[in-house]
């Protein structure tokens, strides 16, 4: 999924189309400047062949870029994000359990204190 998105973004930038267009224009300029050396049919075929060559080179460059695209960093980012979410969830769960335990302890302490007070009151009344 990440590679497909990366390759689609790379294609959408238009860098390869720009590369081919610049090469085509450079080829036309070359043939125009040297038009006395080439026949018109040679100029047309030359421009077509150079454009096809540049298009093929652009595809090869694109395949090398995609092939060397490292997913290790993306996997690490995903793992870190997943682990952070899991740790956060566990901490929240722990805090809520700890809070409940503190409330229960306070209630038990109050009950014990009230029992002690009531037993002291009974002893004083005797």
C-alpha cells in the first residue's frame, strides 16, 4: 500500500514527463541547428527514437527508485505509533484501575475508622 502510494505520488509529480519533454526539445534543437547535415525524414525518425529512448530511460529510473524505496522506516514508524497507542491504552486502563482501587481503599478506611469509633463509643458508654 505504501509503495503504491509512493509510486503514484512520484508519477503525479510529472518529473518523468518533464524529463522526456526536455529531452525531446533538446533533440529538436539539435536537429534544427544541424539541419544541413540531416534529411527531414532522419530528423523525424531521430526525434521519435530519442523520445522513445528517453521514455524507456524514465521507466527504468522509476523502477530503480521504487525498487530501492525502503519500507523499513515506514514499518518502524507504524510499529512505534501502534506501540504508543497500545501503551497509552494500557496506562489509561491502569490509571483507571488504580483510581478505583484508591476509592475502594478510602471507603474501606472510612468503614474501619467508623467501626473503630463505634467500638470506642461502646466502650466509653459502658
